């Protein structure tokens, strides 16, 4: 019972965080946020993406793309941040800078 309540609270926080972070990036919000519905994503996958997002930050990590891929693949885990974060979700402009 408590686990379900905690899970709903965490999911609500992640959804709120996604909405806030994507609203500051209008172009990103138009292109990929509509494809990411956190309600349809497994919590373990979403939390892995979120940990990488926390490690890299909004300027580097594409949380919406990771969430979208979690939904499309129905995977349990895509990224296991902060120890394992896929280069697919780190913005290419930054990858060129950091090698």
C-alpha cells in the first residue's frame, strides 16, 4: 500500500519535472515531448533516465528522448544513471566538445 503511494508520488514528481524542463525549451517541447507520456512508461526505466538527467543536466541530457524510447521499447531499463548513461541521449553538440 505504501509502496503504491510512493510510486505514484515519484511518478507525479517526474511528470511535473518533465513538464517544467520541457517548457523552457520550446523547440524541444514541440519535437519530442508529445511522444513521451511518462504515465505509459515503466518506472524503473524512467528513474534510470532521470538519474542520468540529474548527472548531466538539462543542457546536456535529452530526458524526453530517453523517456520516449522507454515507452516505445517498453524496456525495464535503458539508462542506469549516473553510472551508465547512453551517448544517444547526450546532445551531439556537447559530445563534439567533450570528445
